[in-house]
C-alpha cells in the first residue's frame, strides 16, 4: 500500500464536529459531505484538497462523535491516508471499516509542512517528502486491521469471509 | 493467578476465551447492539452484506432520538426507512420519535444489565457502564457487521481505577466531578482505556449520577467506563428473572494501569469553556459571561434529578430578559414524572421552553441552533467549536444547577448563591 499527495497539517484533538459538523449529517450523499470536509478546522480544505492528499495531525485525531460521515467526507474529498500521533478509537475503527488508511506516526506532524508533496510507503513504514529532505517513520498497521484495509473495508472483508465459508 | 479487571472478565465471557487479558484482541459477541438515526447507514451497509437476517434481532435496539421529530425532509425519509427496516428485520426493541434518548432508554427500560457487553453506534454508549455493563461505541458500518456476524474484534483495554471519596459540597453534582476529571485527564487521557469508578462516594451516587460519570468518560477518550453493580443497581433487577450473565467486579489484586484518588468534597461547581472539555475551571473563573441560551437536557444531564435541581432554582424566579432557557427531558418517562411533580410547570412559569424528549440542540441539528457570537451554557457533554450551530458561537458546559442559575441571572453564575441548602 502506498500513496502520493500533498500534506494538510492539523494540530491535536481535531474532533468530528470540525471534520463534519452535525448540521450537515441529515444528507448522506458523500459528495455533499465532502464539500464540507474539515470545514470547522479549515475553510480552504474542501475547496483545495486533491485526490491523494494526506492529513497529518497530532494527538487524538477524530475525537468526539461516532459519526461515520467524518470518514466518508475525508475519503470522498480524496484523502488517501491520515497520519496522526494518535487516533480517537471510534474514528480509527470507522476509517479502517470504510477503507481509509489511518497510520500512527509519532513525528510526521512535527516534520512535514503544509502543502508539501509526500510519498507514503506502508510496506517500508515511511513517509518521505518529495524533496527527499524529510523522512518520517510510520508504525506498521496491525495485522487484524491490515486485512480489513486490504479488502477495501469491512463490507468487502465480511463478504469475502462469507464467500470463503460458503465454499468450504 | 493474578486478579482480573471487570473489563477483562466481561470481555472474556463475551469472547468465550477464559482469562483473556488486557492488550489481547478478541472476537466478542455483544448482549445488546444499539443504534439511533444512523440505523439508516447500518441498514445500508447491512443490505450490501447480503446476509438477509440479523444474527439475533432480540439483541438489537433501535432508537430515534437525534433529530426528533424530524427536522428536515431528509431526516423524515431516513426515519421512514428505519421504521420499515425494523419491521422487515424483526427488531422489536424499537423506540420511535419522542420516547427518549437511546442511552437513557437502555437503562430506564431495563434493557442494559450488569455484566453485559453492549455495543452502540454512538460515542456515549459508555453511559450504560452505570449499571455494571461494559459498553462501548462503534460506527454504523461496524454495527452492520455486528448485525450480520454477531461479533466484532475488540482489544481488551487497560483499566484506570478512579476512586471517588467524600461527600459533594453544596451546589456540586456528578457533572462537576466529571469536569474535574476532565481537567486531570484531558480529552485523551483515557484514550482506549476503561475507567472504573470505585470508592465511598460511588456507593452514595444514584444511578443517574453514575450515568453522568460514565457518559462524560467518553470526553476523556475512554473506550468504556463502568461502575461495578452494587445493591443500588441490583435492586432494579429483582423480579426480572435471572440475569443473562453474572454481575462482575474487579478482583482486589487486578492489574490497573493507573489509579486516581479524588476527594469529591473539594470539588467546586465547575465549568468547561469553549471549545474543548479541558478548558475547565471552577465557576468563579467564568462568572459574569453573558448567556444567550441555557440548555438543560441530553444523555448527560436530562434526567429527573437534574430537572428537580434546576426547578428548585427556577421556582419563583424568572429567566433573565434576553436569555432563552431550553429544557429537554431525556425520555418520555422523565417528562411524565416531571409533570407529575410539577417541575414542568415551574420551568414554564419561569419562562423556560420545554421541548420533546430526545437529544435536542446538543448536536446542532435543530431546536436551539446558535447564531454567530451567541453564548450557550449547556448541561451536555461537548463544547466543540460549531457543535451547536455557528462556529462563532461559544458553548460552556456545566451542571444543571449551574445552567439554571445562569439562566435566571443571564450570565454564568454560581449555583450556590441561589440553591437551597437542602439540595
């Protein structure tokens, strides 16, 4: 698994009300949600985010509500991965279940700058700036999480498991 | 063998693995699976899975509470779809618009039981720890997986033991204890952990009060929060037949990651300021901030004893000119009892607005959305920027007593100055 994009840098405790405010949640259309992604934290994000871009944040990313639309909004907006010092647990699970890679990196938030082009190489466990000046270590994705991400999320993962069961 | 925590015991039973330990990943089967309006999304993912039947519809609870009655055509259509879905799938534990908040109903209607594993598609599922269940939040797609497979992976958490001792001072309530804990732990101090409450003060704490403590633990990142079931809890289950599982306690020699001792008698009325739970201090620090809206309700503080305290302050007084007081009982039962006790009349006479049971304006969808520049003092659990409406509004969190005192003064005020000494 690898991806390439630009860095969007955020701080600690980015909560789900900042990622997608509650007032937008009665419309489940992913494009609608993406058009308000990160609205509480950055007015520029939804307008300028491009496919492949990477969110780099501090501690406790995604704290607050269990709203899965927070992940839908980011994924639909084109975000290819979120790196953070730590994640709030429900956001982490939601991201895995919807196939958005979430990776713990103790130092990415301190090393990379906004807008910088980066390449993430999950198998090598690194994020590298395109200028090659900065490399950040990223923690390996645990196996029980990786197999869900590899399947593309929980729904395809369970479908594959059920199909295997039916074939036995 | 070393002793085991309550979390280890419940998750061992739910996963069928004897002696599962903190840090271990298990496949656990819930006793209850709760969802609210996001049942719309659960149903969508569930139909994609193509399994047809829910693994055990008798363990599924669906409650419409977040946007009730419907605030938009889209919400109304989602509600309609959910009503259809619960019929199709044979979900009998369905609570329609107006019955109350899901976390309130789990306990009030006796659905949650000591020793259970409860999964809820809501971050405040931790509330059910008040009766000795291990209750934790997940997302909607994951709930669809639970509906289909009857289990999910969980990492058994380490436990932080919080020992509460002493008696609360005049004007101080479980919410103040929670806000004090938030000042100690911060918004991620209990991330991935189970908080277990113990100590002499817990014995004196009502189930409503325990619900406040377990609810607010989510704001410190806790995966679950639990008060081991004691006689206060067990008396509720007398005559309800045998429990599906035994109530459990942590062993005295269990391994706890951390222990906190709190003398609750030293905690003053607390307020959390914008825009994060740990911007917290005693009410004096915030006194005098002008308030446009005061809100009493939610899964944190919308129960009968909250309305009793608030009404005692409001009785014979008026909400300040220029301030709105919005009261949302946590359930139909709470509303009925509050009517019987004359509390609703007191709130109305004081100039308050009473809205139907549900989540109310807490999540910023309706029923009291804030304008730019407005200030709300709320008995809810979150004061994130933009949570209740405009990003330029400010939310302060406090106990129902502090909210009521602030409503009559039109500014953040110390409840001790207006609260009878008997409460």
